[in-house]
C-alpha cells in the first residue's frame, strides 16, 4: 500500500520535530535524500535532523549540510520518525530508541524487500524508482519548496550514485528528467559534484583496491567474481571500510562476469555486497541469509568468520549465476 505524494506532503506540512533515518552504512542516496528533505523541511521553518550513529563517509561530507546529529535530544518533541532508503529495524541498528520517539512513523524507500515489523502511518515505496532521491524530489516539490543549490547537490548525488552515473538498468527517463531540472538550478555543476564523490580517494585506498582486484576468485566459468576486504588488508594499508566502496563496480566491469560478491570484514561481522548484471537474482540470494536489496544489487551480513561466510554463500551464488534468464 502506497500513500500518494500529495497526501504525504499534506501530513508533513502539519508536523514539526522530524527525525530522518538513513540506513546503516549510509550511501549517497540514503544521506543525500535525508539531507535534501531535512533542508526542505527547515526552509518551511520546521525543526528537522538526520539521525546517524556512524561518521559520514569522507566522499559524502558535502551532503552533511549541517543536518546530521548523533544525539536525538536536539529535539524536545519528535512528531515524526522517517525511514529513508530502507524500511526495517535491522537497517537502523543502534538508533532504535531515537526511532521509537517519533509519534508518527513514515517511510520512503525503493527496495522491494519489505520488513513487516513496523506499522507505518504513511509510506511511499517505489521499487521502480532508481533512487529514493527521486521520491524525495517529488515530496519536496509537493511541499512547495524551491530547490536550493544544496538540495540540488543532495538529490543529484542520490540519483547519480544509485544509478551508477545513469548506467545501471534502474535508470529511467524520470531519473534524467529530475537531473535535467537540477541542471537549471543557479550554480549547479554536475562535474564539481562528481569530482567530490569520486575523485578524492587516497593513494592508500587505491593500493588496497588493487590488492583486492589482483586476488579475486572466479567461479562458474568466470561468471562469478568474489573479492575480499579483510581487516588485515585495511590495517596494512591504513584504510577504512568505506574506502572499499566502488570495488564491486570494477569487478562487474570484467567481461563475462554475471555476478559479483565482495566480502567486507568488520570488527564484528562479515558483510557481503552482491551485484548481478542481467539475470542473477541477488536479492533472492541475499534473502536466504536474512539480507535483501534490489534484484541486481543486494547484500547480507554473516556473524561468522570470513572463511565460513565464503563456504556458506558462494555455493548459492554459483547457483544464482548459473540460473539463466530467470530475473
Ligand atoms: Mn537507494
């Protein structure tokens, strides 16, 4: 069940004290969408914050815009808790208490896998939207807010990162239409934003990435590529885990690869990022291990050593890339 953008805007116009929740391991869409909406709500005189419990990734620092907080006590009264680019409690771990404060609960998402534990007062879930930034753009327009340069930068980042620079199959004419409008905002410069997102990597991160790439394993006649970012590798190179973002896209650029899996070892668990090219249903593979996402871009988390996670997941992924044409 989806509420209309118009009815959502009507509800939000009457609310004040709003906490926006991007998903754990925030990305350009989650944070860009949150900050864009936060700025729009503030321009209407409302108190709004983006509630986080992990630092903003370095390459996304320009999306912060004074919106984020680690402490929900900045608001005396929370009339709305709004989940952005996710829809289940497992995606906002560590922020449950802040979430519970919202008298109303809302959700803007584009992931098809739906959590059942939350009863939303309003929700807009559009699996066909390339980015939640597209939904947020429409909500901001429905709120009657002019798109400022900061809002434009946030929305553009949301769309360009979630579409792989408008290259992924989720890209639609609407993705381009919204981007087209952003180009008309005074001062907007897509090159500047793209350089902020992609061209600020450290030499150490590039070295770490090259080590991951040179140690890839291939299965199923080269249809499946598997890489590993271990804590040891990160420490040796003085890198953080978010600097491994982008490696999986490089894995997918290899001729003949239908699916890719990048294992990322944290202090407490092992995250697997999964990508499919045309038919490999990675959302279904991830769902078998309590994860989820989009058909061609999904993920799951293992609470076991890396070697065990590999033994558990790789056979399923081999089946997934061998299951021809069943998208
Ligand atoms: Mn997204």
